[in-house]
């Protein structure tokens, strides 16, 4: 069925679907950054998706320094939910300002049918959590934001991220997490933990809490598997920028080769075919909906 004829799922249903998935066991959460990447993740069988701030920002040709605004994020989130009808968790950095800004972000994203958001306790200008010298906000700042967000969008699943490990260690992570949970956060995201011992220590100090492990590549966290962090007590395993990194590397190689050789022949076997793309997009369902369109036939092509 084409998107045009599909009945949209209510936001409350999508948020509950994410809660149910977490309650049922480990959720491996892949990062997506546009409608196409989201459709590919859905086709692979993932029950929920994550709109990565770093990946989305990079897709706009910008660094991950809090440069994108709420309107841009809402537009992209709406695109992904519309394309997939899957629960989507959206990275909203620090909430785009103060308490009122965070509350507005929660309300607008709920209106866009987003299942949940992730918000962090850095100050602006924020950085990637795996870099050094981050500006940590006082815990009451995120505490107030979480409380306001849950008040205006009570069904929204709120993941509170703390970047406290670098400056305050596990004790700071746990102390902040307890405050964010008391304010209404549904899950805690302890960012940039450097080893198994730290993951285990945080989990032991927060029994029964839904914890997210960020397994991003090239950061401070080793290349643990989802199964490993699940064994240590984590319910969500996040891979936020993996797809964009693979796609960017493949495009870089293609463009460099095309610039030199003037042909894409050596990459054809690695390409998604026209038929595969049309299947993913539901192309023929759109044609069937418009009776004025004759059904297309795919060209015979010899690579």
C-alpha cells in the first residue's frame, strides 16, 4: 500500500509500541537520517528507529555542534514517521534552549507522531558526547526540562542522557540519573562510558531502570555487542551513526572513481537495483492509485 492510502498510527500508539518493545527485551536501535534510510531499516526488521542528531546534521553538511533547529528536526522526524509508521526516538540535543524551548520541542514532536525523544545535560555549545571538554549543565536544568516535557506531552517516551562521566565519574552519572528519573524520565542514557566495569557499575547502582548503551563507532566506548550490554543490564543498544558512515564511505569511493574513470561499472554489483528501490518505495502501489497512469515496465539494462 502507498503512503497516500495508509492510515497513520496515532502518536500514543507509537509511543506505547516502543514501551512494549523495551519491556519485551533488548531493543537494538539503528540510527537513521532520512526517509530512505528509515525504509531500509524497517525492511531489515527493526521495530523502532532513532533520528541521530549527528547523522542528521552531517546529512545537511554541518558538524554536530547544535547548529540545527527545532523546525528542521521536526520536519525530518515527520518524514521518517510518515515513511515507516514505526516508533521513532529523536535526538533533540539540549532541547534548543531553556525549559520553555524543551517543552515546545516535546509538544511539536508529539504532534509529528514521534514516539520519544532523547535530551542531554550539556550546555551550549554542545558537543558530541565522545569528545573532551564538554560543558556540563547543573543537574537541575535537565531535571526542570524533563518535568516540563512530560507535563505537555505525557505520552512521549523521554530518554535523559547524562554526559557527566568525564567530569564526575560513575557517582555523578548515577546521582544525575536519579534526579532525571524522579522528574519523569522513562530511561537513562549514560554517555561515553569507557569500559565494561563502568557499564556494570552504572547498571548495579540503578536496578530496574531502563538503560541505553550507545555503541557508536570511533568513540570512547569499545566495540561491544548488543548482547554484551544486554547481559550487563541495558535494555536499549543504540547504533546512531553507523548507517550514515557506511553510506558516506561508499559514496566517497564511487565519486572518486567516477571522477577518474568516467564510469560507475565497477560499483554496479554493490548498487541497489532500480527494481529493489521501487520495491522499497512501493512505487507500483502509487501508480495503481492513480488510474490515469499506465503501469510502468522496468527497462532491460546490461551493465
